[in-house]
C-alpha cells in the first residue's frame, strides 16, 4: 500500500506491504539504522521511536497504523547538529557499553522529559522499565536522565504534543 | 612465524595518499601474556599507522562488544605515543594471523584477556613510535633525542618554542632504527592510564551511529531467514515451498546444512514466506533429552564414575574417616542462553570466486573457517569484516550464523543479510552447560579438615574444537578438518590445550584445608554448549561459595569471619574480602526485613568479593544493594572497570533470579524475553564498586563480576529464610 510518513521532519512516501512493522520500514526503507531490533514482540524496547509524540515499539506497530503519522527516531533527536541534552548526558556519564539498547533507552527517556518537568527517580525507572539492557547499564542511564531533569533544552516544544 | 625486525617497519602509501609510517609491533618475551616461547616469535598484535596529515590509525585486534576494548586499548597506545586517546582513530582488524590472541593462537576476544594480553605489547608499540618520532625531530634540530619531549602529537624542542607535529616527522621517523628496548613511561607520568575518562565510543553509541552487524547495508542486498529443526541434530526430510514461493518478493527457497533458507527482497517478506513453509524433519539421531533426564544422567554418572582427579592434596578419605562430621550437598545449575540484545546475524556476498562476510563476531578467523566449510572455498578466499557487536558474552565465538549466511550467499550470488529472530536466537543458542556439583567436607570441632568437589558435566572444547582446530592449522587441507576435530577430542594436549571450562574456579580453591580432592566426571548429554560470560567460574563459583556458607553455618561462625580465617595466607583475597565487609558495614545489623550474604571469588586473575543485601517482598526476591571490592591489578580506565563489574553483577543476578533454559523432548522451551527474562530497570539494585589500588599487572574485568554475586544472593536468602537453595534459579519461597 502507499504510505506517507513524516520522519524526523521529512515527508516520505512509500509503497510497502501494509503489515510490515514500522521498525523495518525505518531501518530498511528509510535507511535509519539507529533504531534496533531486539525481540520483535514489544518486550525489550530497543525499537522505541516516537509516533505522534508517543513512544511506541516500532517492531510491533504495523506501518499501516502509522500512515500519515509523525515519526521521530534517534537520528532526529539532535537538532541542528547539536546533541540532545540526554545524548550529552549519556556521553558524560559513559552510559553505553555495547550500545545496542541505547537508542531505545534515550527515546523512552526523551518522551518522559517532554511530558514531565520534574520526574522523580521512580518516574524515570517506571518510564524506562520496558527497555532492557543486557549489558546492565541501568544505574548510569538513570543518573544520566536525572542530570538533565530541569534542563529546558530537553523539552523543546517541537512538533510533539 | 618469526619476523625480521625490519619487517615491523614499513613505509607505504597510505589510504589518505600521504606517506605512512606503519609500525606493527608484536607481543614480547617475558610478559605473562602467553607469548609463544617455543618458536620465540613476537606475535604481531597491533597495527599503528601515522600519516603525514597527522592522523593516527590504530587497528583494534579485539572486538568491541561493550566491554570497552575500544577505549582501553586505544588508551594504552595513546599514553605511550603521546597523543590524546580521542585523537586516535580505531578501526577493526580483519581476520589475519597477525591479529591473533597469543593466548589462544586464534583471533578471538574472550576470557577477559584483551587488556592483559595487550598491556605490554601496545605500550611498547606506542613507545617505539614515540622514540622514533623524537629521534627524527632531534636529527632535524641536530640535538640529542634525550633533550626533546613528546607532547600531544608534537615533539617539543628544549627551548620550549619550537616544535614539530608528528605528521611532519613521519617520513623521517620511518627511517630511524626501531628501538631495541623502548622505555615505557613510569606510572607517575601517566596522563591517561588510570585516570577517569569517558568511553571513546560513547557519543556514537548515543546517536545511533555505530554500525553493528545487523546494520550492514550493501547495494542490491536481499534478506534471508532460516528455519531450523526444533530438536538439535534433526535434518530436513522434505519440505513444501509451493505456498511460500507464491508470496510477493520471494526469490528462492532451498535447503542448507542447518535447515531451510528463504530469501526475499525484504526481511518481512522473508519472514512471512517462512511461515508459509511446511517442513518435515528427520529426527533420527536428534537430541531427545529433557532437563530432568539431563540431571538424572548427571547423578548416575556421578555415582558410577568418580571422575578424573584435577587437584589432590593430603588424603581426603582419611580426613573423612577421622572427622567428627561430614557435610554433603549437591548443587544443580541449568542451561543458560546468552541473550545478546542484538540477535545473531551476518551479511555475506559471494562474487568472483571469493566471499566477503560482515559479521559481529568474537572470532573472525574461525568465521573464515565456518564460511569455507559450507562452500567450496578455502579460508583464504573468505574475508571477514568485523562490525560493532551488540553484546557478545561468548555467544559470538561460535559462528553458526556466518555458516548460514555464507551458504545462502554462495548459492544466490547476491549480497544477502541473514537475521535471526529472538525466538531463533533463544532456541538455537550454544548454552552455558547445565552442571551438577557434589560437595563433601569434613569438619572436626570448628576446623575444616577436608574438601571434596566432584564436578559433573560436559567440556566446552569438545563442541568447539571442530571449528577451532582448522583455524589453528590453516595449512591443513579441507578434508582434514574433521580429523583435526577428532584429534582435538581424543588426544587432548596435542591438538588442543587442556580444557578447563568445567573445572576452572574449582581447582583454584583458595581456602586453607589440609586434605582436598577435586574431580571432574565428564559426561555430555548432547546439548550444544559454549562459553558464557565467566564460563566455568559461573557454576563453580556458586557451588564453592554456597558450600562455604553452609560450612560456616555448620561450625556456627559468621560467614565473613569463617572465610577470613581460612584465607589469611592470600593477601589479595583477603584485601577484597575485608574491603567489602567495610563497604557493606557487615558488622552492623541489616535493615529490617533484609539480610546479607557474602561471597569471594577469583576469576581470570581478578579478585572479587561481594555482599548482597536482599529481601522477599510481595512474593518476589528483591535485591536492594550489592557491594563489591575488586582487585584487577593496575587500572587503565577506572570508569570502565566499575562499569564492567556492575554489568557483570546485573548479568549474574539475571542468571540467579531468572536464568533457566529447559528442554522437553529435545526442544528448548523458552523463546523470547517473556519466558527468558532479563533484569529490568525496576529490579536493579544499587551497586557500590570499590577498586583496590595495585601495582600488579592488569587483569580482565568483563567477566569476574559475574560469579560471586550468584552465591552471595543465595547466601543472603539463606540468612533471610533459614532455607538453603541448592539449585538455580533462586526462588522467593521454597
Ligand atoms: S524489538 Fe521492539 S520491543 Fe524489542
Ligand atoms: S548497552 Fe548493551 S544492551 Fe544496553
């Protein structure tokens, strides 16, 4: 079917099988490889992107449900070449080990900060508990998120609601 | 292979067009890293390239799978070369003999050896290059090299004003003699080693930029999936692909060694076509065991065969006869999956009589063998391109996914990417073996007089040797591969080294005891097994340190003091044990409703002691805090040490709380993260890691955090409930 998506601010038209998970569209049709495949069942969070401002598991979202929607991936998080405050915090705190889960972790955290000015540690943990990290970087992830709480740049009121 | 000194130094045209000073510097004699004394060769291990445009390229001969080699090894080179670590451009080494790990004579990353084996050679490589650059500058200025200094990529004149950038010196430096004994910087002068530094790959890994195996993209690439038998060892009897072939985008369906491959223009279409396939399997000779049978066969083997003695001191039988009390316990541990977050995958392209493979592999030269075995190509016609790895933990030492991708590519002659689903990854892993331990101890008064440990289970090398032997003997004609595999199996010590995978951590029992007997009863139920983060230490640690706890209880002693009294002859053990007791405030009471357990374990040369604080809440085990003291010798990057140890703790707790691969009629029962759970954010304990200051040679940290945390948690639960759990995973109620 013909699908139109706005991805990281750019309009994209595609002809694709309607049941294809959004994940594979993002990765293979649009060439944005930062979004990862981990489980294909909504269990690990590696594939997390924002769809119309909501964090979704793109592995379990058929592209037809995203038709006409607005998608943001890890590649769209930094703006004008500047890293998002979360990304800066990730570097400062030396968060990634293998790094494979981190796009998903950051996308979940970015959504939280967009909607919660002052999340508590419990809020952060709750928002991220769907994102698995096999390398066990959890404590640094939480510390990195906490370090940007209150940073206005973490909540640019962009296209997201 | 011995090399002439002159071979180390090459002046060539670099990719940038400029002149390149390449120094390939080998491991050297006298270091503890397993240098090959037999032929006296310096095994080249690193490849440093300096260009006239001031770039420094460093070829990483160990893969980056999260354990930090990318940063750690680069730091070593940078320190001695006199440049900032961030200014170096690391690149991954292709499969080539000169990049082999000298400990294994294979190019592989595992066993927490990267830093230990690189510590000396990389610093020597950096120092040699630095001295040659200084000599070059000195010759320009017509002064003595000893008057010049190297500072951040420049050689500085004693007048403090003049300086020359490395890039300008490259050509001249390449003509300088290679220093015979380059002098390494003394510890006081280190600027980067041992200092808190971020990870060089952190920014890339926070923006989605690194290319993992699964991200490789080639023009005209197609996608493959493979249906494999549910029971290990089954073969395709017949299959019907009529329906599958009619689906859009399907290019081909065919049988390969390991199952039936479906190739399509898109990944999702390949998956859908796979669903439309019907396959009949020939289960003759296939695995049919169930987990219960595995353990009953272990107990039977243990009864019938006392096993080979691996370490014996004094006379345990005597001790047992003269003892007031004899304590016995047996421990069982299940199969475990690796569950790297990036599932197995590989991309391959066969063209012009040769095949290129892009893969996240821990063992690139074994990957060449794997690809050669399933095609008519020789290993020389296989090129392996290593990518970033989305976790390794030992899984990617086995290259079954490369075998599959190569088989498919060889047939369809297009670039093809093969991706395993999570379900396939869980069900077709090569597992941490299930193991049985039978422990016996003799006690008189409050004294431990005898220790007996019988380890029951398979050896990993039996499974691995089929791949490893030909890689170590690349000259062997292909028809010999099978034979080499068997030689490895049957003539242990000839083609393969002794396999310590089952007994490591048990034979190094460190506590003082006059009579000791440690044995291995070798029995293999036929389930494919492999190395898994910390390998044999992962199960021996649980057996030894849980039984020590039982003994402490038996003689009415505090578990920390009991251990302490038996290990005061081992200063590094004692050092971490005392430190962790302080950290955890062992002597003060635990918080209401919580209890603590302790464990002490050395693995891969690194000493680790841990205290776990746990409770049971709402019917679930809750791990609140983990305290950890670690002694890993000199520290290259303290931040990465803490990070790896904490990661190991989470990995170990995941095994202790959830890890359980079970078999039923030869089929693995688990499939995805709902039934093979990993620890999540909301279950994570607070972790406190303290590193002992040391002048000893550095040892690895990727694995040693794992083993002690499992018994420490079990011991905490015993302290909490008074009930001893002797099998894993641990339960909230027993
Ligand atoms: S890949 Fe989508 S949640 Fe795991
Ligand atoms: S950093 Fe490896 S899975 Fe999270």
